[in-house]
C-alpha cells in the first residue's frame, strides 16, 4: 500500500508510521525547478526510513534530486530523520529551520540529559507528581534522543517574516507558538495554501502543555497565534498529522472554542480549598486509566490551562510548605 498521496501538481504527502497512539506523521515532498524540497521528516525508525526509500523509488527521486530539507518544529516526529535524509544526499543539501528551532534542538536533543534532572525534578514536585515519575521522563527522553540521530550537520536558519522558497512557491514563514514555541508555518498567499505544522489539526486538538523548559503561558501564545492565522485567506491547509483541511478558519474556531470550554472546566475543577496541578488533573482526566507517560501529558496540559487562568486573573496560586503549587479560584 502506498503511503504517498498527490495533493497538488507539485505536492505529495508521505504518511510515515509512528510508534505512538498518534500513529503517523505527514511529511511533504514539493517539486520545483531546483529539485525536491522535503518538509518534515518523521521519527527515525527502520519503518520510517523504509517509507522514505519507497517514496523516493515511487517518484524516481535520487539523492542528487533533493534541493533542501525544511522543518516546521523541533518535535522528534518532525525533526527526527533530518540528519538521516541529509546523509542520504551525501550532506550536499542544507536542513533549513527557524533560528528558534535550531536553539531548541541544541537544548532538547544535543545537551546531556543530566542537564535537565534538577529542572525536571523541581517540575514534578511543584505539580504534585511523585519522584518515581522521573524514571518515566528519563526513559522517554532516552528513546526520543535515539530516534533523532544522526543530527543534521549543515543547518541554515530563517526567521519569522522571512520568505522561504518551497519548490517554486514563495512562502511566508509565520511563527505559530504554543504547541511548540519554535514552530513555523509556511503560507503561500498566491495559491491560498498553508503548511500549518501541528498548529491546526483536523479531528484532534494539538497538544498544548507546560513542560519543565516551557516559559509560562504557552496556551496564551497558542491562542494568540491561532487567532492571527485565522485572518489568512486559506483554501487548503496541509497539517503535520491527519487529513488536509479545507475549512481552515472554521477549524480554528473549533479549536478556540475547545480551549475556551476546557478553561471553564478546569477553573470549575479547582476546589474552594485549593488543589495541586495533579489533583485538578484528576478531576478533569481519567488519570487512573493512564500510563505514566499519559499522566505527564495530562498534567502538562492542565498546567498550561491553569497558567492561562492566572494570566487572566481567574485563578491564583501559592506554594505550600512542601514546595508544591496550590491553585485557588
Ligand atoms: Zn507532530
């Protein structure tokens, strides 16, 4: 079964397998006069690499036909195989990413895991999670780090507002924070087309979490940047997961409404006596049915909403004698 779908005369989507509940990521191959652009790369697994080779064979693409590799954001399912694909071209082509993505990669993928221990331990304690969660964090970090190697070597960066050529298209690089603060989406006003990364997804809501290294308030940044995108004239949006989106503004409205509703739910879940992030998470998500990995995502998402309620003055916060954060309405 082919995992390739042609979406425009110059654009093919490659649906790559992922070993997660979210079981695939979309990468795009964009043909231009100077060769092929590969947009996002997948997690580095044997199955993922076989998918790329099968796509190259099907489209008749040789290493010398690749012009560049471009990334939307630093998450491993997008960044993971950039170095592998670059090596396939004999390191002849650049991997292009935003300056923010290059900086995030240096912290997340290239620094020793031990650098994070203090921050991660403090994060777990403040949010009411037992120290035993640390092992789960370290385990998933080790797994992810293995799946983003080898690292890309020849890296070129761009900034929000720059024009970035993808194939023959002149795309505007637009910052889209919150899911990943380093994320860029690429907009082609002439063709009303956008590569929207993980900022707007069909049927599933992009994860917005507050993690040990996230500056406070990712949900505010997500909602702000999402609102900006809704002002663009878009006929077709090509996301990092799931199907293409034809009603882009409509889908953004649904996502904004989803978080509006969840903010109310989380605010109402704060008891009068106050509660920790984990206690509030338990009132919103079926935490007892989650594995430790899922619990961490639920806590990060709850915390992102709680931080937003602090920003809007709908909740307050203090620290108890054990150093655990307690939220109140
Ligand atoms: Zn993703």
